[in-house]
């Protein structure tokens, strides 16, 4: 059986990127699905399916290093294109021509987002849900999406949130494949137990870590400065890989102060870094405020130094 072909198809399904708009329903489609149905669990299912096929391919296939590198290159290019086109911000609607489609014969039934839109305006979150993340994301882009004065503005925010979840799924798969690729010389794939692999788990955290006296968002602001000013670099040849390696480094080596002022592991860093890079005026103000804090620290340090 051609497991490589099945895996390639699964990764293609996960990484394809097609956005359309239905005038009939006044709603966006992402890869032929209504954007609001492309939830975090939907992308996780695609991720888990690709990961399962990857395990089978590695147990049965050959030339693992070359094959994994090819997967990493393809995923990295997709992530890089998303970042270059600012697909996680309202700039997406200015930089891309979105095809208008007739969905009269579309098999997936469309449900109006009106109730969710009204609850967002009233800030009425559903209990036991991830809507706080969704609503928080919408608030980041509120100013540039017309203050969500209409349902179509809300639909635009919904699409951007879907694209963010999609990018997170690609990044998670890329990171997972990279963890295998980095340890390839230590793994006997014929007998390897991927689910309980100590080799891969050891990649997730180091025994010795550094504690930041900052919350996760401020750590993201700091690393944005370090990366964009090229004070630190992880991959000089590829911008996307540079960001991916930086995030992986932060997740493995640092803790942060949570909202209870207690130290916690940085399990994921994607969302916070994406938020601080957002061009929304609110995020720009927060980035400037962090720079002001940093300048004050450096000025005080400079003043206390004696020649």
C-alpha cells in the first residue's frame, strides 16, 4: 500500500488554502466549508489523521530524512506565504481577490451567524467553550473591521479566526515533523512507539529552564523586537523557519508569570506571538507601551553606571 501517497494527500488537504464568498448567504467559505464550521477540533482531526499516516509511512518507508525534509519545506512555504500576505489581519481582504461563488447546490447546510454576532456584541459567552479565545481575537481587530457594525463585518472576523486556527494546525504539524527530523539518527522506525516516545517527549522541555518575570504576551513583545531587529537569529536563510525555531526555543526553555502571578511552562507560543504582530491599533499601542517600559529600564540602568 502506498502510505506516502496517502500521507501526501492528507497533508495537502490540511495545507490547501482556498477562500470564497457566498453572496446568497453573505458568508465565507474556507476550503469548500463554511468558515464557522472550521473549528479548532476540525483542524485537530486533520492534524491527527496526518500524524497517524506519518507514523505508518515511517515504519514502512525509506529515505526518511529526505522525505521529512520535503514535508517541512512544503509546510514552511505555506506558513511563510500566510505570514507574508498578512493573512491573520484585516489586510487579507485588501491583499487578496476573493472569488464569489453560487452555493445554491452546496451540500453543506448554511446556518446564520446572527445569534453568535448578537452574543458577541453583548459579550455573552457560552459556558464551557473556547469562545473567549474567539471573542478575544475579534476584539483585537475590532477597529479595522468597522467596529463590527454589521453581520458581514463579523463574518470577516470569523474568517480571519479560521485562518489563524488553520495556521496553528500547520505550525503544530510542522513542529512535530521537525522534532522527528531532528532526532532521526536516534530512532529505529521499525520498532518505534510514537505514542510513548521518550525521544520526542524530551524535545518538548529541557531539564534546565530560564524563568521570565514577565507574562507570556510581554515575552512575545520582547522576542518580536529581538527577531525583527535581528539581535537574535535561529535560521538566517528562511524567515518562516527562523520564527518556527524561535517559538520552539521559547516553549522549551522558558517559564512565564501567569495571571495568578505564578510560574508556568510556556506550552504554546504561537497565538501570543501572532497577536503582538497584529497591525491593529490596539496591539501597536501595546507594543509601543512595552518598548517604553524597556527604554525606561535601560535609561535607569545607564544612569546608574559610572564611567
